[in-house]
C-alpha cells in the first residue's frame, strides 16, 4: 500500500519528518517484516505528503520488490523466473478461456 509520509510519522509517534525519524520508521517496519520504497532514510520524503510504498517482505510482491531493490545474479534469476512463470500462467489461462 502507498501511504503519505505523515501517516508513517504519526504511527511512529514523531513530531516532524527528518532523516533520523525516517531511519526509525524503516527500522520499525523491518521489525514487523515490512519494507518501504524508497528504502533508504535519506530518500524517504521529509515532507508530509510525500508517498511511501509499504510492503510485506514475505508476500509474493514483497519478494519481487526485495529482489528488484537488491541487484545481483541470484536476484536477477529470481525476477526472470518469477515473471516468466507468471506470464506462462497467464497465457495458459487465456488459452483455456479461448478453448471454451
């Protein structure tokens, strides 16, 4: 889900968005198995209406986001396999529908 930065600030119980508060927000999210995009305190908005995407790291989309944010051969392979599998599944569903 995408949140306004002020919503995360309020959940943290902070008065003002700063890089330090953003670090605390990221730590709190991480402690609960969640991540954010942007994923660095210096890149998170310090204005209250900036957007932050929050995701569950264990979910299917979370694993894709984590892989996309962490460049490397293993992550590249995971992304390709995940996307190819999804595309193949969609094509199979379309073939089944067309055949009916």
